[in-house]
């Protein structure tokens, strides 16, 4: 009888597809140029179909190729390289495969028909499933922290974002936003989208970024200053960090008044005299408040504790009253006052000449040695 045979020299065909519910990417050939481009937080499924019109499909197999990033794009496996890969590397294709969390790769599909023709299809866009654990975000002031922790000038700082080299499933830095807040209100802000939100950066998988900024003291004169940096990778994972600062650019103010201004002969008082001393200062430190007094012919530097101890014939009539006593440090305002009432002439044998001055430094190092006396308080004015 007749002898029938079929000549089949055409390799099988097929396609791979990746869909995120909105967009679908389809791949129908062997591509020699690869790039990592599909970035997700949750597992990604690759679907595929295959057929051979003449002799029929014999086998369909796949493997996941997961090279490290070597640039914006890089060479894929050639036909010859794929043909030389051993059978134990290829797995049976069942219509789909899933790239899970912390995994990445390009899917290669190997199709063989019953005539022995072989074709390869690959996803030229690689998949990375990034769980967001790899980003490290640091904010570092570029000046030494002051002795008392309160700055008095601009504070330069550096933003550093890095991903460890062993995090092979990192999708790259996408967005970086920063802002400065004082008392809960934004005073400065910015981003680096012109450098990070680009196709070239997306393909290159940017793993490190640093930039310098400055907290402007003129805009952030507060004990409640915060720097926030928020970083988002290309999979949509977001990480935010912040640091707190205190900035004080305001000099202290000292004022004084007396309860007895009944002066005799422009200089003398024949009864005790009480001075109300008020220091207006957000970051007040009593240890840095001193009264340089001339008592008779002696010059002494008198602390508040000296007065409490009754030294130099002085009396603490009313001790320190803090107008913001029950306020937390970051909520202190420049209207904060600390007030003392100091008595002259209360002690026995205390007849003496007093020349009064005062000086104070705040925790930031701002200082003054000027007293604003109330009208009529100076002996020569009373």
C-alpha cells in the first residue's frame, strides 16, 4: 500500500504572558536583551501556551533564569547556550509558574515537537518580587551634636539610602521625599524624582543614594524640629524614618523691678528692698544664671543657690517660678519665663552698697548680660 510521511521543519510556537489585572505583557520569541522591569510586592504568575501545527507538541519545559543585575540591560541566553543546558535543569511546563516573595528571574520556555524541532521563548522583562525588608534609611546631622543637645544655627544633614548587596530581590530606589517640621508644621520639603524616577534608573535598580540638605534655623527656631525621610522602591514598598532636633536662635532677656523705689538722696534706702528678676528664655538653665554684684568694694558672682544659702546678705524671698513648669521640653516656647524674688536688706547687719547686674546663657549658648529695669527701678531714676 501507499507510504505516508510528514515533513515538519517548523519549530513549535507559543507565548508567555504576565498580567497584573490592569496591564498584560506578552512575550512570543527568544530575546537576547534582558532587563528587570516587572516589580511587585506579592507573587507574580506567568502564564503560557504552546502549539505545533504539523507534527504536534511533544514536550513543554521551563526554567527560571535569575542573573544578578549588571546594568540597565544585559544579554540573555542564546539558543546555543539554552540547547546545551542539561535535561535535569528543565522542569515540566503545566501552563503557569509563580515567582514568589524575595525571588526574581526571567522565565525560559523550551518547546519540542514530535519531529524534534526545538524553540525557546523567554520573558525579556524580568520579575522581582520585593517584600520591602531590604531598604536602610539614615538621616545624619553633619555637625557635632552640641553639648546640651540644642543647636543655635543651621543644621546640615545627609540622607543615605542603601540596600544590602545580599538582598538579591531588591527592586531599586524609586521615590525619596523629605520634609522638616517645626511644631508639627512643614517648613521645608523636597524630593529627588528627577534623579530616581527615570526609566534608566528603574532598569539599573539603584541600590544606593545619598544627598545633603540643611535645616534652616531661621525657619525652625523650635525645640520640636523633626526631619522625615520617606523612601519608596519600585514595587511600592515604603519606609520612613525621622530624627528630632532642637534649635534655639533667640537670646535670653532679663528684666528686673523692685517693690521699694522710695530712694533717699538718689542712692539710699532705709528699708529692705525686693527685686523681682525674670528671665525670658525657652531653654533656660539655672546653672548658667549669675548675678555679678559689687557689694561695697568686693566683686562677687552670685548664683541662685548662693542666695538660697543666704550668702552675701541676700535672701530668696520667693524661689523660682517657671511659667511652663508642666510643659515637656519639646513644647517649651520663647515666652517661657523663670522668675525669682531676691531680697536686699533682710539679714542682720546687712547695710551695704549694692551694684546689681546679671548674665545668663541658655542651653544653646545664646547669652546676654543686659538687664531691662522697670521704669523707676534704678536708684538714680526712682
